[in-house]
C-alpha cells in the first residue's frame, strides 16, 4: 500500500508542478474611472505577461480570456403581447443576479479557448454569469427571458463579446482593450483574466476597477440622498427660473 502511494505521488507531483508553471502578471491602464457631467465613455487597456518557471508545456497554444463585470443586480424581465388590440405586459421573470455591464474578450473564438465544463466552473460567458434560479410555473419558455435581457443589453453596449480582441505574442505577452459606455452603474468593476491550454484554465487573476461619480454629478447625487429637502427646493427654483426665462424670451420674440 505504501509503495502504491509513493508511485501515485511520483506521477502527480510533475503534473502539479506543470499546472503551476504558468502564472499571470497583470497591468491596467487605469484602476478607476470617474463619471462626470461630460462623461461619454472610456477605454480600459488590460495587459500582462505569463511568468514561467519551466519551458513551454506540450499541448495546444496558450489562449487568454479577459472579462470585466459591473455590479450585479436583480432584474425583472417582462414579456409584452398584443391583448385586445393593444400591447400589454403579460408574463414576468425575476432574474436573480445579472451584471449591469459585462464584457468578455478572447484571443480566439470562444469554442477554441474554453471548454463548456470550464465555463460552467468559472462562469465566464455571458449566459453563465447571469444567475436565474427559476421562473413561475405559469411562464412558458422561461429561458427566452434571459436571452431577451442579453439581447437588449448587448444592443445598448452593456454586454460585449470580443472574440479575437486580445493580442498574444510568443505565448507570453498579451493585451486587450474594453470600451466602457457612457451609461455606467457606479461601483466596483471586477476584471478577471484566464489563461487556457486545450480549453482548460491554467491560471486566473482578479482585480477591481473603481467607477464613481465625480464633480457636479457626485454633488447632485449626494445632495439628493442626504439632503432631499434642499435638493427639492433647488430643483423647484431651477424649474421656476427656466420657466421665467422661457417666458421672457417668448415676449422678446413677439415684439
């Protein structure tokens, strides 16, 4: 028995060493994004290298996957149907958790860089990162609600699939760029990097990018929540002033 155990260790140790022989060393062009009154989007450059303590392993080429996820939140998705000649909400499904923004960039087509079992384990693709535990029994084809959510947010630039969007040089250096739209939710955005061989994850790395309101946007946001009376009076004063200015301009043009 002891001899058998020793033989197993002898076989497993090289495999374990090979699995840890490639590690990610990461860099970011920025670790925070400020949302101001003139904010119209931003680009985040994610770059890095693969550190090795052994020669390149045998097998397929090294591939890289980068994901960037905004804060997750529950979402209610409704289905509209024509009822008595008008469009009305009929069915609704509560999606338990969906990122407000999600981008996944790869160095090659997704089927070539990641196996389904690894996608299930690490929740990398967009359908895997959305968590919908169940739908009411009265709702037919509940999976179409998640598909509709993905389609709508993809059309708004909030969900992105960038196949071939990562450059890999000599299986060592890599870089990729993800564009953030103007309509961003404030919070921590989680960037994950995976390196794979033959569709299997070799190593992963995770970091965060802070997205926050700044300047006038931050002041208005804080005032509306911390001093609602002041915010309401200020909004009323601005509305009265805008109405008076419009009326004065109208009288001038009538003369």
